[in-house]
């Protein structure tokens, strides 16, 4: 379940960062009359920002997970219980 949440968070944030770069670039290009250049620059910068955010979220989420929690969840699914 945590993997599905993680995947959803990363996917949504990547889309939001890309759309923010696109619309901000279009707005700034219209404001300064530099048609494609600011948009292209912001779209180019959105890739490393998205990667940084993705790795940060994955590291944070996986650090909160522990092997014991995974074992307990697997045991619950099988119907048995681990001794605490």
C-alpha cells in the first residue's frame, strides 16, 4: 500500500512541477516578449527539480518503512501472527 501512495505522490508532483514551469514560462514570455526562451529554460530546469523531489520523497518514505513492518504486513495477509 505504501508503494502505491509513494508512486502516486511522485507522479502527481512531477506533473505539477512540469505544469508550473510551463505556465510560468508562458506567462513570463508574454510579459517580456521573449516568446519561447523563458518557457524552454523553465521546462529544462523542471527536469532536475522533478528528479530531486522524486529522490527526496523516495528516500524519506523508505526511511520511514522498516523491515519489521513489512514482515508484519506479510504475516497479516497470510493469517498468522509474529511474536512481538
